[in-house]
């Protein structure tokens, strides 16, 4: 059993590292359209009727970027993303896009967010 845990960890790390680049949150604007991983703190959240927003790197309106979870995808999580991640340091993986001049990553699967 002790030998299996490091092997599983190594396989998972390799799987998640495939096709992504680890960047700083402040550099997100230079990576639109790219699949990246960014680690930073969740400063605030806001749940709306159709989406939940996680403000990363600062509270609204000074966030560095926003993680967007559509309501249809919330059922995949073990709880409401607005409550699960608030105040935590997370790493989020996904494609960077821009919405109304703000950077965002839309998350469709829980595995895209890892609490550190």
C-alpha cells in the first residue's frame, strides 16, 4: 500500500501537468486562449442564478481574474463552490478567456480546482 500512494500521486501529477503551463495570476492577461494553471487565494465569491464567481487575487472589483462555474456544473462538486473555496488558496486549471475586459477561467469539472 505504501508503494501505491507515490505511484498514484506521480500519475495524477503527470496527468494534470499535461498541456498546461503554471503562471502567476498577475500574468493571466498575457495568456488568453491558453490552457494554464494558476494558484492564488479566493478573496470573494458571488452566486447568481446561472453562475457562481470566485474572485482570485483580490476582492471584486480588484480581482486578478475570476473563476466561473455554471449552475449546470455545480452539481458535480461536493458542495456549493461559493462556500467550498472562499478563503482558500487554490490552483485552477483551464483556458483563459476575457469577458467585459476582465480575465476568467470557466471551470466545468471539480478536478480543475485543487485546494492547496
